[in-house]
C-alpha cells in the first residue's frame, strides 16, 4: 500500500511542533515568580486627595531680644583707652617738690579736661639704659670729646642706687649692647673699658633710639633712658619725624646730655666751625630737647665739667620722684592721630593756677615735666 507523501510531511511537522517546545522548557529550568509583577492595591479615593496644609516649623534660630537682655545682664568693654602720664614738679633749682595732692592736678587732652582715675607718688628701683655716642667723627682716641664722654658716663653710673638695673649701649654706625641690664656695677665698668677706639665715623642716633625703645617696651616698673651724645645723626634709616613718633608712643622718659658745648664755642669763636657746622649743631641741640620734652624727660647742655654733679642730681630727682596720673580719655576714637597732653597745677576751688610756697612762705617758681602727648591706637582690622 502506497502512502501519500503529503500525509508524511504533515505528520513530521506535527511531531516537530510537539517535541521542540518541550526540549526548550527543560533547558531553561524552573521559572520563578516575579515579585515585582505582583499587583499593587489601588489607592482609595480619600487617600488620593492632597494632604491638608500643616503648620510649618521654621528651622532658622531666632533670638528673643528681651530674653537675651535678661540673660546677658550688664556688658563691659575691655577696649577702653587708658593713658598714664608720669609727672615731675621741679623748683627753679631742679629739685622735686613732693606732697602735692592729686586734686591739684588737671590734665587737658587737646584742650579738653579729663577726669583722673588713678594717682600715686613714690620711689621705686629704676631700670636705666645708658646710650653713649662713640664714633670716630668726634670721639677719637684721647681726644677732648672722648675724655668728656667717658667722664660723663662713668660719673652717672656711680650715682645709681644699688638696686637699680643698668644697661649700656654704644653706637656709631649701629648700636651695640656693651652691658645688659644688671645691678652689678662691675659689669658696667668692664663694658666702659671697651670704649677705646671707635670703628666708624657715622653716628646713627635715630636707629639707636628705636633699637633701645623696642627692647625696653616689655620691661615693667619705672624705667628711663639717658642719652650722652652730640645729638647729630648722619646715616640712620629712620628720619627725624619717624624717630619722633616712636619716642612719643614709647612712654619712656629720655634724659639727654649734649656734649661738646664749650668745644663748639671755642671753634666758633675762631672761625673754625663755619655756618653749616653751626647750623648742624643747633639742629642737634633742638633734636635732643625735643626727644626729652616729648617723652617727659629733660635736656642738659653742660659747658664745664663742674656741671655734671648737679645734672646727675636733677636727673635722679626727676626720674625717681614722680607723680603718676591715670585717666581714660573722653575721646575713645581709635584713629591713630596725635593727641596733645597738658598738665596743670590748679586750685580745685577756684580753678586758678596753684601757688607753691617754701617753708618761709615765699613763692616758688616751679616747672611741670611730663610727656607732650601720645598717638591714639588704630582700629584692629
């Protein structure tokens, strides 16, 4: 019996369609259910509505002024300006006048009266720095000026009290510390032996003042600077105006002793000085006076060796016996400007100048020695 070819083809196609899918399912392995395909519940009609407006909480911290005032209480400023003014009242012979009450002192700052917040008077050990000019321009070995400088320096050292601290700085082109602060006078005399032959002809007074004042700034207690020099400056990095501001701001009294007075007169009388030399020395004297007055010190210009003892006595009277006045200026502005200070002695009842008399009731002419002013601090940026 012959079979129909079309029948065979149809049978083979049916077998293929049944067998191939089964083999593919065995190769794939078991099919895991997809959790992500799970049907999600449909939201209710009420939950689909947007939520009602709730009260918002401000995350920013706000201060209550009334509560802060109660918590803080009184506030105090720590940046109040305070000015110290050392004052010496001397008679016409340069002697200190003690026993003046604080109520008789009146301080004017730029012409405005100030209220004193502190007043004291007394003696205390001194911290003294002795600045000596020693250049080849004037202090050549065994010259008259060399001998005069050594005589003035050693004479002053011998008048100090045992408890006083002393340092010696000599200068020509640059300052040099010969002896640091010490109460041992042997160290000072040993330092003086080094002043034999000067090295340079320059005389830099301005730089030396800055050098000394910066190193004495942190020293506590009563302190003073003694300058024994001609007053001329030849090669300083600072100019006169800059050195003057440094002296004004330091608050350390400077006592100056100008050398070569009679030598200058001798040379000038014989035509050896000349107009330019005469002008240079006059300017030097004026600088020494300015540094002394604006720092609260004094200036001396001896012509004879016999004047040295009285000068030493006047310096000790002025720098040891002082009235210390303290006040807070009414002008608290920090602008860096110079403010002029004037100290007066007045009768507190009448406001008239105070009359001072001696033991016999005779009036005494007196002078008030104090610094001329100060530079206000600048604001901190």
